[in-house]
C-alpha cells in the first residue's frame, strides 16, 4: 500500500483478508477522495466481515445507491420546493449594544441580494425567492457531499438509508432554505463530515485540517454552539492507537495547527469586518455565547421561555417521525437485531417518507396564508391603488400597513413595496417589538431613494431597546394613521378585547380586500393539524378504529380526528 493511498483515508487492518480488501478498494482508483459514490466497493472504514476470505459465489449484486450527481439532482429538486413553499417562522432581535449578530454574515447575503436586485429591477419578492434558491443549491451541495462520504466510508447500504431519510425529512425541508445562522452551520457541518468520516491518517493532516476549517466556518461565522460537532473528529484524531509515541505527538500538533490556521483564516477577517460595521471592536461569536449562556438571571434563553424535556421529543417526532425514535435506539438495536432490522428498513423508510410528506403538506396548507396575503398586497393591491388614485409611493409620504397581534407573522420587508411602512398597533402582547433601523438616505429629484454605503444602522445604538424583553410604548401608532391592516379573524373562538378588536367586523371603517383561511390551532385536533390527510381518509380511519374489537382508544379523541377549524387571515383597507 502506497503512502498516497494510506493518506486518502484507507484504514489498514492486520487481518489475513486485508490485502484483498485494499485491492478492491483501490484497484479502480476510487479512494475516499473521489467525489462520487462508489456503491460496489467495500467501504474503507468498515471492518472486514467474517466471510471476507470465503468465496463470494452465489452472492447477489451490491445494494443500489445513487451516484453523487444523481443525489445532488434529487436534493436540488426537494430543496427548491422548500425555497418556494416553506413558511417563514422566525424573527430575530437586534441592537448594536449587544452585537450578537455578525454583519460579515449578513454582508455575504447582501452581496447576493444586491446582484439579483439589479437583475430583477428592484422586485424585492423575486430577490427574496432567488436568495432562497441559492440556499437550496448550497444545501443540496453540502448534503450530496455528506452522502458521498457516507457511501465511500460507511457503505452503500448506510448511504442509501441516509439519502432517503434526508430527502423526506420535514425538519431538514424546513431548515434547508431558512435565513438563519443555524442553517448556514448545518451546511458547513455536512461538508465537515465529508472529511471527518474518512479514516485517520498516520502521516497526513488533510482530514483534520479540512474538518476543523468547515466546523470553524459554521461556528465562528454563524452559530458558535455548532463547534461541539467537531469534538468527535478531534477525539478520534487524538485516540487512534499507535505504537510510535512520535506519531501521537504529531497528531496533537496537527490538531493545534489546524485550530490556529482556522482562527487566522476565519476569525480574524470576521472580527475586522464586524468591528468596521459596529465602529468598535467586537468578537460576535463570543458575544453570542456570553448573551445566551452567561446573560444573567431572566436574560438569555430564559427571557423568551425555555421548553421542558418532552418538547424536544415532540419536536423530533414532528420533524423526523419514528425515524427519530429509531435513531435513539440505533446502537443497541443494530448490534443485537441487525439482520432483523435490515428486512424491514425499506418499508420503514417508505412509511416515514409518506409521514414527512404529510407533515410538509400540513405546514403549507395550514399556515401559508400570511405569505399569500403579503404577495397579493405587493403585486395586486398596491399597483391597483397607484393606478386608480394616481399616486406615487415615496418615503416622504408612505402608506402605513398596520399589524396588531399578527406582528410576529410579518415575513420580512422583502414583501413590502418601497414607500410602504409597517406599523404596530397595541395588542395583548406586552413584550418588546422590533424597530426600524436608523436610515441615512436622500431622495433624488426623480424620486429615487439613494442610500449611503455605510449605514448608521449597523453601529448606531437606537433608543428604546432593552435586554429583558420589556415593552416599549414608542413602537405603537394610532389606528387613524393606518391605511391598511392585516389581521387574523377567529370570530367563533376568540373574544374581542379593547387591544384586540375584530377589525374585520368593523365594516363601517374597514373593507375586506382579500382573505385566506388560516388554521385555528387551539380548536383543531392535534394529530390532524400536524399531519395532512384528505378529509375522506380521516373519515375512513375513524370508521376503521370504531370497528376494532379492542376498545383502546378514547372515543372523544377518535371523533375529533380530522376535525380542523379555520380562521380568516385578511387584508383590510381603510374606508374613505
């Protein structure tokens, strides 16, 4: 075995069949560095089977698994569906005083968005979805790399299970195109595992260097808590058995050297960029850790509520259904019932995939109304008003779109035309609401907005912010200032209050422009709201359960299966 072959990630084992294994693994030049899945060769990290030295006559063909290119194509299709159909379910906090968001990270996306803004002629919704398409492609690329490495190092059967699980995971579908630091960390983690799954080399540090770099990129640039994912790779690097003491010392040196290089290549530019935009020295990853871990009493994670342990069980089941449970019991299960489990794996993955599709469908059908309403406002309502009223949108006289209790479902300013401002109405929510960045711009004689290159909003600390989620009254406007309101109408389940009146019922003041149905969570069946099935299917399921000989189901719960109640998510226009 040559040194080059050994460095590529092949683990040599002193067995009588090692020569035949190394021959089959390297004879066609398909080592662990190849960017294609090799489904026919014995994986380099898998120990030789007990029958490796026996005749292979009578064995069937190796299990099928897609090539790397086909896997990438499949991932792209699924992730593009997420780019266009997944909801926006997160909002974020901001203030330069706490500096817990990296402007370097934002700048990467701003460059991409700026290019597409020129291409699409300042159509912000198209820019939004094109950025999501970029996310989808990056996610598909990182997933395909992870899959290829799994096939090469753990075997085609494991790779096949992995690709099916990832393609049909509702959790990954939701996360794949989200504009969140943790999503970026997910990309880099999968690329890191492309290298980390290779065997430790005695003479080369390429595996650990590249693993450290990609883990460091995700944790330093985006989400510092993701650094923990690199611990297993470092542990394996340090604990590989060797009789030569010098080799152990060299591996420690490689690990330290890799950390130092990654710090220089990632952290130094990051600190320089963030310090430039914040106008003061800042190490954002450290700020995030200090804010979330050492923020003090009633701050950090406790500020917005912490969940009990069983929440994470429910979350895992919603995102991965029973594959989550199988993952938890995989080690004892695979070691004691390995062949038994293989018999049913295909059926399990098929059923899991169908459940995930049901979950994804439920998310879109039940909760996509806000996106539809804001799209209508952007593409239909505002152009019609401009044409019929012969008005021109500008920042000097903006149109005010107001939200009350629905403030947290506002998707982003990508869905508001220039010249429209989002305003807040007082509701029963008594926490801190977002606030506009300080703007430094001027309006040309032709009415176009010109922004300065370095905006004050990146460094200027705004008034009216706190780190204890305390309500700030300067966020609210009087309803008389609102030309439009977007509100959720639950006329049969929620009583009107002074702070949350039924705006849609005030027909003398507001006219309905468009409404879309939105699921009433509190009054819908839990299972039916989490997983979509056509109503006829739910009826058949209830009939089957009722005719079962063993009465183990609660009759009220059975009767509620498929029972969904809907509200109306409405755009209202102020009457003249």
